[in-house]
């Protein structure tokens, strides 16, 4: 199937809007009154955000391919690491966003007891810490791959074909 760059840009922008919308829902609905009925499963929303982030990686890569004059993925060099760079960016954003989610104080929960609080949370600080640790491991792996590439790859200076024409 053939698509134009405009399609990929629109897809990327729509994915960004959806991802932001879902993060906003998580931020609003994580800590709520015990009487409030949540409208979303926040863990499922987090998984959806991860899926959308991967789709955004692919939309960015497709757009980049067209910007470089490539018509299909097979035109990319076998050692191209741009997808890793896009994934690293998405993983780092996930980590930052997770770190901004408000949670109930573990000390308060321990002191009063979870059932004696007037508020409840769906994503606990322990759950968030575990997800951040998972992301940290993925980030380290991708950073190492990029570092290895950058240390072993050389650029040969010449005049770009676009400037010759």
C-alpha cells in the first residue's frame, strides 16, 4: 500500500493527541475519592499508550524515509538505527510521564490503613516504580546499541547530491 508523507504526519499527530489524552485521564483518575467510580482501567490505558507510542515510532520512521527519498523500508540501510533513536525517545517520554503521576503516600497508607483513607489510587507508587525500572532496562539496552553504532560508524565527507543538482 502506498501512502504520502502527509498521511504519516497526520497519523503521528493523531497518535500524539491520543497519547496525551490518555495520560491526562491517568493523571486525573489515579487518585480519586473512594466514592468515585473510575471510567477507565488505568493499567489498560498505560498498555494502550505503549502500543500507540510504538505506532508513533513507525509513523515517524515512515515520514523520515520519505524525507530521505526512500519509498519503502527495504531501501533503508541494514545498519540503520533510526528506529532505535525514535524508540529511545518514546521510552524516555513514558518514564517521565510515569514519574509525574501522583500517588498516595505509602507512609500515609501504612499509618492509616488503605481502607481508612478517603481517597483511592489505581496505580500505586510500587507499580509505577516497577514500570520505571522496566523502562530503565530497555533504555539502557537501546542507549548501548546507539553508543556501539556511533563508536563504530564513520562518515565520509563529500558533497551532498542535493547540492550538486
